[in-house]
């Protein structure tokens, strides 16, 4: 007799469903064999632990005995954590899009035993509402079609599978990248929300990579409108309710166009990207508030999202006590009780009113009051600390304690850079601790694992895992000057080149070692994180600059051509590619040499006071084994005094030791 098998899993999301009356199975070959033997369709339900509508569908349908009876009698039911298998989620989200439906979570897909989809949707209510059919009606209809009209099911599968394969087919025309960049910029700027920042409309997602791209362009053309776009977006994100003013960190998105009402789950990847951009922007503007918010996010990551073993957790739930956002919202009376006589001062900046600003409650926001006098900001932070102390007495949202390699990579990079920029060794130590956890526990026989939870590794690493961890390793190598990080990054890059390459294309989401997928797809566009093929361009270019090994330049150029053949007209999804294309065209190697480590590090500190995305910064104070492996470094003399070389286009400057001259090169 079938039963629910999720109690043997480690994923917090799967464990949330272990007591459902549904006979859930995890994704496995056994589940598909069972479907074949019993001649049943498969219901694949994909979600994640911090997903509010996943909780709603679970409560309405998966915990309902009558609905579960239909599911158990007529389907083989598979529950999948999309954070454990983003590759599978991507395939079936694409399939849903080909069916003309908007994707999202929970994702509800219907498959045959060959894993190929024939129909799907997202959230279905228990009873018909929101213009959506009742879930039980959907189940009965799908089952009837599967048993009575199998030919139509097979035809649907064939059409969807054929279309999925065509997604990776190159365009016949060669892309003019400079024109495409110009068109992308025009499209982004035309769709900018002049009032609240971000892209027009709601819901609003941070899409940090768009503003990272704009920052890179602004530093070349000094276009003040681009600066306004970045400033207005960051200011409103950091002022609105999407940002947690009490403890730091942002939520996944805002349901309105002014960043006020968040979908309250906090995802590690969003906060890593925002931390990195704020650190850069603080250098450009010199405004202290960006540094302070960056520090608050970094502190939140360490205090709430880092395991004692070093790895960073994935997410905090949107709900607590079964109510979305309950942990984060306030009544006027609560705030008055906490702040007492300071309520008036606090209200001058946070617009605290008795009627509230959302469904009778208060979501803290400080529009137009982000850049204030230092003494007022200090007092505000003390009052927020009082609110935080009170909030800690509440029941916290559930923590998803999965440690995901790709999201850890993003966070390691951000924490390492922030540690350097904000001059905080705790952030650097945090980044090193996470990197060491991943490489010690999740890198076995030179193969990465994607997820670790409760000491158990799950699922072979995907392209995102490799490229984000490699980029993090290269960042640590530069800011800490430890050859071990470079060595690991190069070895992982070799694995990518060997195991992920697609013939006449880019690099697929999956390696040759993944056997449970219906196709190896290649992604060329940004999603909620920068596109991994675009990031790989950056990596190959940087490793070539460091090693001067021609094979990395050849791989970079080949990948550039592949992306260029696949990305035309996808303006909003191309930001990471275009930014890294700019980096390649303007990249330079900065060598700091000398036996005096203190002087070398002082020069390095000065360099990091500038925008360094297009610079690879290396300190050489001894002839280490690694450096002597690369012929480029053989003739470099290491003197007592520190010297700087700036190299670009295979040509290096004469050595100089006046740090002020460096500005001419940067």
C-alpha cells in the first residue's frame, strides 16, 4: 500500500508535506517506474519552503482528505523542492510558458512516465475562484483525458518537447552586440518608474543585475539620468517595506509599485546581490547611508542566515503563526508602547499613523527620509534596536536551513567584497567560513553537490553552483591574497569546461552526470540571479588575465559567440551578459609587487576605494609556487619597495609606485 515517503527527506519544504494524506514520493526513478507499472499519470508539484501560495495550496488541498483521495487513486504524486532542483523547475516552467500560462509557484505539472509534460498550471484553489477552476475538477478532468484520449496526451507531449528543444536553437542572424546594448539600455530606461524607481508596474522585483549593468555604463558615459535611475531605485527599495528596517535584509518582491508591501519571504540570493551593489554604490556616491544599510544586511546574514559550520541558509518564510507577514507588521499602540515619548520623533521619519498604512497595520517605511542628519540617523537606529528587542519575543518565521552552493557563492562574493570595502574583517571571515564549508563538505572528487541539509548532500551541482562558487573564489583570492582560492577556482572551471559544454552552444544547466532529465537546456537570460553563462564569460576572462593561458581566452570567445547567437531581443534578460561584455572589453590586470606586505596591502586598500569590476588585482610578495607556474610572472622582479603594473591588451605599463598615478589607469 502506498504512503507518504517524504519523512525520509532533509529538505524543509518536503518535510512540510510529510504528514499530508497525499501519498507523496520524492523525485526518483522509482516514482516513474511506479507510474508506468500502474498506468497512471504523474502529478508533479514544485514549490519551496518560504512560498506563501505553496502554503495556501497545501492547506486547502494537500491536507484535505477528499482531495488527497482523488490524487492517490488516480495519480502518482511527486513533490519537489525547486531550490534543490532548479534545473527541473526550469524545464517545467518553460513547458508551462509554452502552454501559454504564466509561471510561478506552486507549479503543478502533469507528466507521463517518460517525464515529459502534457499540461499544467500553478496554484489551483480548493473551490473555483480567482477565475481558476477547482483543483478537484482539474484532477478529474486530467485523469479522464489521460485514460480516454491518450493520443491527444501523446501529441501534446510531442509538441511541448519539440518546442522545449527549440528554445536552445541559435538564431540565424549574427547579433550586433553594440546595437543590442544600445537598444537594451533604451528599453530599460523607457520602462523606468520615474516616481518610485524600478521597472514600471507591480509586482516589483529588485532585479539588482539591471542596476549593476547601468552602474557600469554610467561610470563610462556620466549620464546623469542613469545615475538617477540607480539612485531612485535603491533609495526606494531601502526606504520601503520591502526592506526590513528593524533587522536588515529585503523580501523577495513588493506586491505594489512603491516597494511598500512585500511578499514577506526573505531569500538569501536577493540579499547577496543587494549587498554587493550597495557596497559598490557607497564607493561611487560617498553617502554613508548606503554603507550603513550594506552593513545591516551583512550583519543580518551573519546573525540569522549563517550556520555555525559556515554555510549560509536559504530563506526565511513569509508566514508565522499561519499569517503572512505577522512577524514584521505593527499596530500603532505597540510602537507607542515601545517608543514612548520618542514616538513623535520616530513618526517624523517613518510616517507612523494610527490607521496604519496596510490593512489597518503598519509596515515600516521611510520614503524621502533616507538621507538625513547623522545625529538623527543614530537616534533612529537606537529606536529600531528597541523595536527589534520587542520583535524577538514573537514567534519567528520558519527558517529554511538548506545550504545551497549557488546561493552561498553569491553571498561569499558579496560578503568578501563588503568586508574589503567596509573594512570589516568579520565579513571576510564569514565569507571564508562559507567557502571552506562548501569545498570541504560539498566538493567530493572534484564534483560539487548542490544542496546540503542536516549533514546530507543532495543532487549533483549544476552550472549555477559552479560559476557562482568560482566567482566567489576569485573574489576571495583577490581581496585576501591566498593562492588556494585561485587554485580551487581554476580546478572547478576545468570541470565546467569538461562536463557542461554543449556542442555548438553555451554551457548547459546540467552536467553530463545528470541522468534524470528530459533534456540538457542552456540558459542565456537572467532570472532572479545573473545568468550563469554570462557569469562564466567574466570568469574565463579573469582567469585568462591571471594565467595568460590561451585556452581560457578561446573558451571565452566561443561562449561570447554562442550567447550572441541566442540572446537577441531579450532586453530585460540580457543585463548580466552586457555588463560582462563591457568588463571584457575594458578589463585590466593590476599587479602590486614588493616584499613589504604592509605597503602592498595599503596600495590594495587605495585601489578598492575605486570601482574595480573591470580590474583584476593581484599582490605578488613572494615567488609562490602558483605564480611561478605561469610564465607571465617569470620576469617580474620583487623589490623591497612596492610597485604597481597595469596591464591591458597584452601590454603592461612601466612599474610605478605613486598611487595617485593609478587614477589615470582606472
